């Protein structure tokens, strides 16, 4: 017999929680077990302690070198900002288990873990989580801050709503009343829990974030994105909205008759999503999982599993259409923290979008199209680059060398040598992944540094049939990166016609160098 715990009300604000849901202790034990079982791709971090009970807030990093910071894109997933929203923690734990168990067997997951840094914090609010799981108040929302300083935990006056405690329009969100369940705290980032997100985000420059919530009442199964502010959408709305729509469409709803729906959130809430986007430039999304607060335990795995395609779409999108590169001093070659502006997508009310200090790396998620950029740093010439093409499904690499004001020097213009080319699967039917890697070696010419940028070299990919006829070509640009880049060929010619089965040749051409691989198309 199936017991439906979620609707058994014992008395006000108390229900019996299904034992399928992890207690805080069980969740921490599971994280420790995973880190022990998969030491080569996971590392468990104590990120800090909860505000009142000093409970460890643990995060797990999943990457091929989890103990060190690499020049790789970082993505953040987190759950249980709000104590009663247990499903967020369950989705995070399910995601962790799925990622680590499929490493080495699933090609996409293996690629992501080898080339990205995935951070997951299942329970951000452990002391509030304990209030719920221990049956003290099963609709408790906040942490346990002692607002009246009496040394006791008072359900009617203690606690801060963590998702109203972030320093972006903080004064316009939540409530100033400590007795409100939406109490925003005495000042922005007053709570240890929100400071953990702040410190981690500022250190890792997350490209994407998903904050998992679930509704107590009302409509769930939504993907919120930033934002609408008065009558205006966010300056990155065309990119953020397109991703939100696709993300939502990948998650099947509980009823099985549709998908989640994307919707904008408002900018005046003081929440994590708005702070991450407004201050850090992270494309942050809030997913309201399911349509009920405590679905019965037998439904939890299904809900978690149906959320995986959304998470995996977002991780994969990290390697899609974008502009990325490294910014360095033209004399010392040291990385520079530099403001990066996409012309037409700049908003002075937002914190400037900067390259990181460790590598000088910047990343801007964009839609396919043509863009102009500016690179601005005090004491250096501003660099303007026009008509940079962003292709579908792959990043455009644009490395920048900044010249100090009043300085002229010779700029070595590199040529590409020793290109590497891989095609898979081979034979293939409808999709051939073409991966190429170029390295910068040797000098071609010596020119005065005028614009401050590394001059791009053309990369050409051509596909020939056995008669030597070019059936498809890709014109790409690189700026001397050691990154591996990929192109997908769907087995069609340049006019979109399906080509017949047979042997084809994929050729990588750079300035003076060629490499060819054979591919077999099956119909």
C-alpha cells in the first residue's frame, strides 16, 4: 500500500514528511560517499557554516581536476534556499549521482566533466531544512537567525528569507518585518548562507546557474529568468529568453502532457537570480520544480529524472554559441582584468562584465549572429573589434592583447601549425562531430601593434566526395587558442540536400597546412 505522507496534516504547519526525502545528515553522508567513490572527478568542499546553528554547508565540485581551478567554464546548481522546498535538494543529489555514474560511458557527460567545472550545493539552508525534517514546522521558509536576540528559536519572529537577502534591489524586495516569512534581513548579505553564494560566484565567474525551488501553493513547473524591471527587459533578453525557452521545453511536467514554461521574474526582489545576473553577469534561472510542495516519495525519482534534460541542456549550452578569449598585456603577456562590452548589449546600471583575474578569461553567451565588442581598461588603449561572427553551436575564440597608453612595440603575428582533426562517430548516420584543435607556433611576420588584438587566422573545413567535389564547407575564425572546437555535419550538402551513403573526406585547412580524415556516411 502506498502511503501519501504529503497530505496528512497533524496540526497547523505540520505534516508528516515522506522518508524518501533526505534528512540533512543523510544528504551529507551521501555526498561524502560520492566523493570517496569518485575521487578523480569530485571534491567535497565545506563552503562555510549556517548563520545560527553553524551547520556545515557542503558543495561538491565535479570536474576532471576537482582540486584545482582550471581555465574552464563553471556552472552552479543549488537547492533549498527555502527550508520547506525539499525537492530542490533532491534534484541536486539526483543530478550529482547521474553525472558521476555516467562519466566514462556517456560521451557528452564525459566531455562536460573533462572541460567544465560543475558546482552543486544541494542544501544551502541546512538549519531551516532541519526545522522542516524534524517536524517543528513543515512549512518553515527561512533560516534560524535570532532576530530578537533572546537565545531561543521563535517560530513567530526568527529567521531570514535567504532569497530576499541578496544585494541587488534588496530594499525593494521581501519585507522589513522580522515576523514576516519574507523578512529580507537587517542588511544585504547579512546571512552566512548568502555570503557563500556571493563568494563562490565571485571566485568562479559562473556562466550559468540553476536555483531549484518548488511551490507551496500556486503554479509550479516554471523556469524564471532575469528580468523585467518596470517596463524594460534585461539588456541580454534575446539570449537569456531563448535559453530559458529551450531549458523549459526539455523538462516534461508531472502530468506528462506538456513541459515546463519560461517566464520572466521581476528585478526588484533581492533574490539570488537577480544578483547573479546583475552583478556577476551569470545567466541565472530559477526552476519551480513540480506543482506541489511535498509530492509523495514514490514520485520524487520521476520528478528528478525529468529535470535532468534541462540541467544537461544548460551544461551543454556552455560550449555553444558565444564569444570567449583571454585578455593579456601586450608586453608582459600577463592576464588582465578588463571590461568587455558587446555593442548594443550594454547597460550602465549593471556591474561591468569583466574578464577574470587568474587567466584573463572572458565568456559571453550569445545567439548566432555578428557582433562588435569593446575592451576597456584604465591605463590601456581601448580595443574595438567589429563584425565578429558567432556561429551556431560553437564558441568563437577572440584573444585580445591590450597595449598600455603611449607604448608601441612589435607584435608577432602567429601562424597555425600542426592542426589536429578528429571525426566521430565513424561510420555515422545523421550527425558527424568534427573536432579540430590548433596550436600557435612560430612567427609569420612582424607588424606594428595598432589595434591591440591578435590578428585572426582563417580556419576552413571542407567536405569532399570521392570524386573530389566540395559538397560542404565551413568558414571559421580562430585567434590562436589551444582550445578544441567542434562543428557538426548533418550529412547534407551546402544547399541542405541529403547526401547518399558513401565515403567522404573532411579536410581542415589553415594558412599553408592541411589535414584530412575519412568519414563514412550510412543511410
